[in-house]
C-alpha cells in the first residue's frame, strides 16, 4: 500500500455514566445495561468523505472519491469509556496508477447516552478521483491530486423514548435491547466544509460541465426530525435510524478568475444509521454504517458531500473487578490516593 493515511478513531459511547446515574441498573425490562462490565474487541473500519456536483441545466453529475483503505484496530470499554484505535491496512485500496493516491487525516469522537448521542469529527483529505468521468481514449479515471477537502462538524441526536429504543445497544454494544421498539428522534448539526483545487474543481475538459469554481466553502446549520427502530429476535437484532430536515447554508465560492461570491441558501441535511448483529451477556458481534449528507445549491449547480463510517467488529464482555469498577471521573482521585 502506498496511500499515506493514518486514521485515529476515538469513541466514547458510554461517557455519560461518569457524570450521573447511568451506572445504575435500568429499571425497565426492555433494555439491559452492561455498566458493570468491561469489553474488548478487534474492529475493521472505513471512514470516507466524497462529494459531487450536478448541473441542473442538463442533469449531468460529476462525483469525487478518495482512494483510501480500510483501517484495522482494537477497542476497549473500560472506566465507562470506549476507546478505539485503528491504523490503515491495504484492503480495498484501488490501483494507485489508475485511481491516484489519497492522503487521509481523520479524527472522530462519538458519545452515546441513553437519550442522546453526539458526533464530533475533523476530516482532512487530499487526492481524489472521479469514477464517472473517465478521460476519453484512456483507461485511467480522472485523478485530481491537487484537490483537497476539509470537513469539520458536530452532530447531536435526541431520543424521545429511551425506554423503548437504545442507541447504545445497536451502535455501541454497551446495552442490549431485549424487545423490538422504536422512538422519534431529533437531530441537529453545525458543519463547515471546504474544497479547493489548483484549477476548476469540476471542469473535466470533456464537456461534462463548464463550471469554473476553484474553491468552495460553506457552513451548515440544520435541525432534522426522524425515527429509529430496532427489531429483536432472540439475541439477534437489526436497527435503523433516519433523520432529515432543512439546512441553512452560508456559501462562499471563487471562480478561476479570482471572483468571489457570498450567498445564503436553504437546503437539506440527512443522516442515516443502520446496524445488525448478535449480542449476549458475554459476546457480541455485528456491523454498523452511518452517513451524513449535506446539499447546497448555488448558481445552476447542486453540490452534495457525504461523510460515511462502516464498522465490523466482535468482542467479549467481562465482569469488572478492582480498579476497573471505577469510572473515568473517579480515576484522578484514585491516583492521588496511591
């Protein structure tokens, strides 16, 4: 593998217990907590940032993707915190001579409580290729090593009926939902996206578009309602969550002549999570996939960027003992007493 990529994932799906009553046993019978267990698991993960533009006049689309591989790592749930560390492995990396090289720097924090969830992410990608804009007369795809994108944001989700539906059961395995159930959701996001190139971002030279935008930057603020449901059959489960709603975008773009334009647009934000797996008191395994999509319109163009995460993992639960029974909030005091 020649891709220069280092992905560092940090997940805190049970960070809330260190601040309150979440270590207590759940009083209802539909969700089981594992706050008195610690877990370990290997994980295979891929995070990606891709984007595309559609010309509303002729409905033509050009999309760009990074040539990045999966990451392999290990995770542990201890002191009421879940930590995950991964490194790049050459699985599914496409031929660099055709698809080019991508440089990936990706940082993410996930926090999942009983009634809320939050995602904080910082992504810096450079080097993209287009899989729907082949260069005429060649086998190679259109490759843009000069193109760089930055995506920074935070997304929060509120669960209205946490006694019927558990985010942590489907996507963090720190709980287990025992019966099928769902809940309405409310999701909000604040996100900043920027893409820049040495020449026009979407002018591929084959007549696909005459757009001369060299730099695009926009900030998104949105609030989106939705619904989530987990189907349970014995120890197996399948879960899905979808939110969608209006987004307020502050837009800036610059053409190849250096002319800049500022605009304000109302468009759409959408988020989807799906997961499935098997969970017992001592063992769990499954996958989950999440994607956030943001759309902004300017001139006669429609631009969309997508952030996605795929995780495949299996792990084991063990009863806490000794200092492992402490939460992260207790550790500073315990260390002072040593």
